[in-house]
C-alpha cells in the first residue's frame, strides 16, 4: 500500500508555495498592466477570495483524507494550507479596502455593520487571523487544551466564508452550489466532533 512519506510532504509544500505565490504574482501583474477583462478591481477581489476559500476547504479535507486512507502524514499540510488561506483572505480584504473603498475607513465600518455578507466575511477573516497567530508550535504548547477549542472555530469560519460567497454572488446556482455541497460533505465527515463541540458550547 502506498504511504505518503516526509519527502512527499516536502514536495507538496514546495509545489504549494510555488503555485500560490505564482497565482498572486500573475493576477496582480495582469491587474496592474490592464490585462484583466472587465473590472480589474472586482476580478482581483473575487479571485483572491476564491483562492482563500479553496485553501480553507483543502485544509479541512486533509483530516478526513488522512483518516480514511490511513495517511497520517497529510496532517502536516494543514498549517501551510491554512496560512495560505489567511494570506489570500487578507489580499481579498486589502483589495476591497484599498482599491474599492480607497481607504475610506468610515465606509468600511458602515459596510461591516449594515451589509450582512461583508459582516460574515469580516468575522471569517478575524477567525483566520486568530488561527494563524496561534498556529506556531510554541504557542500551541502554551495554550494547551485551549488551542484545540480555538481551532475548532475553523468550521464556523468555513461556514461563514461559504455564506459570504453565496451572498456576494447572490445565487446558489453553478459554482456557489458546488462550494456549498463540498462544505456539507466535509462537515459530514466531522459531524461527531462538531456535535461534541456544539454541546460543549451550550453547556458553557
């Protein structure tokens, strides 16, 4: 039986770095050289947001894959995929703030409060920020059992991210439906853990 070995994980990490960084570089190059069809600002916002969502769902699917196919080494990819999800999410937000709102902070706060799809997107970004800041092993050791409780919020983050996408495109037909379907499948693999986490929240 094929086993994923450390050398394979290293290769996947290198490929992930190359693909993600190239994706960012190419789209921003196209944007700043006016090679994107249509509104370059909207395209950059959309593409970075989709990339963030893709990496987040890939992060969540690693554990079910590792358990189903007994490939424990895949778990070592979660941190990298999660961090790139955060990087793309920051770029998604930065594009919106810099290019769309022109650093109009009052307009930003108004949008966060009054526009539900931006509200849930911003909450998702904050969760990703917290998960990224607490991802180093030394912080994990200091937090002990609280680390796992915090990182269980990744499921809430994924749900809010998909909801943000559905509301932003105002449809569940086509790609949005696919993302919703993928999220449901991923969460179904983790339903026991989710049920346990939800019960703990109500007890608290």
